[in-house]
C-alpha cells in the first residue's frame, strides 16, 4: 500500500484526503498531482497544506499531461 501523506495510505484515502472524492471521480489534473507527490509524499504534503502549486511543480506535471494528451 502506498503512503500519500502523513497517515494517508492507498489511493482511496489519498483521493478523499486531498480532493474529497473517490478515485473514479478524480480529474486528470488531480490524478497527475497524486502521481507527482510520489515517492516522497510527506515532503510534498506541505505544498498541499499551503494550497499553492509552485511553478516548478507545474513544470514537473507538464510532461505527464503531454504524455496523456499524446495517448488520448
């Protein structure tokens, strides 16, 4: 089981914790966000607590969006 933050284990708990949704209800952006906090979600949890995505974080997410777009 993957840890997504302090005492947050598994995708179902992560979707609920970060976005108050079920995994099947996540938007592509929300899904990409959850993928980019791995492998160190405790460290990146502070960004979530601040409610701000830094420009560097968005750049980290961009290649994933590009691959998603390419694959349809």
